[in-house]
C-alpha cells in the first residue's frame, strides 16, 4: 500500500545538536509539506516543496532546513538555531492538480533535553 | 491570507449524545474546507471536505458538516457519538487556487461513558 513513512517515531536529542527527521512517500506525489504541532496551536507550516530541487518557507521556517533531492524524500533538519524544538512533527504530501488530497505520515515526536 | 478559528479547545460530550464542533474561517477568495481527525500520536485522517456543490457534506464515521458562506462557518456535527470518537479534530481551509492548507488550533473531543 502507498503511504508516507516518517522515522523515527520518537527522537531524543541534546540541546545544541542538529537532528534530521525522515519523510519518505511512495505515492508519486509532487508536493510535500512539513508541519509542526504544539498543544493548543494546531499545525503550523514549516517548509513545503512542490517539485524536486525546489522548496519554500512556510510560516515558521526559522531554525529549520530541508532538501528535496528526490521526489520520494523530503527530510527536515532541526538546527541548533531553533529555540524551542520539542514538538510533534508531521509530514504530508499531495498530488498537484488532483484536488487537495493530503496524505499525512504518523509523525515524529522530538524531545530535546 | 486565510485563517481558521476553532473557538472550543475542548468539548466533553456524553456517549450517544449529539455533538457540534465549531469552525469559522476568513478568506478574501473562494475556499475549500476540510475536517481532519487525529488520534493520539498519529497523523491526520480526512473526515470530510467541501470543494463545491451541496453545502451539506457527509464524511466518514457518521460525521457531517455544513458550509455556510454568509456566516463563514463549517461546523462539524454527529447525531450520536461513540467512545471511539474521542480524538482531536482540526478544521482547515485552502483558497481554491492554492494547495496549501491553513489549520485551526484544534478541538479535543472527549466522550464521557
């Protein structure tokens, strides 16, 4: 079955370390998104990519970086510049031009200690 | 730019009672509207969506929502809730020419046995 795989499900890191969250999809979707979820704040868009080798900042891009070297993969790096990195991170994808049908991964919970 | 307001952060409801989760949006253009459900530590699952046509939209798990353009609302309803409906519910909006979603802050639905 096609879907989005986020790994790992739980991630612990020491303060000041960069960490990369994986997001892989086998849906052949063009567009991919990263959201951050905090209690009471809903989902906020970090970065998105509509095509390979191109991506745009979302509403809260500071302290994060992404790459899109392959259509299937959209890794997110949480850098040491992100002041409050502990959160639940969700990856999503959608196929352009076929209406808005988002598929979400099951998320990665990052805890920085 | 569009925005979504979910005024109720938590809604407790007795089992088999009806429920309404409120969602209001603001946008200067035509919109698509969505309701998603999230179970603990999981991704989001689409409940229903309004793109065009009939303003009453039926979704999965017995949920329905009504698009009211004059009141800029898209409230979610279920006539009789079950324990398994305990989850967080997110309303989301996209302007009809753009595939980016803007989410509300979520409503936590708790079913009381």
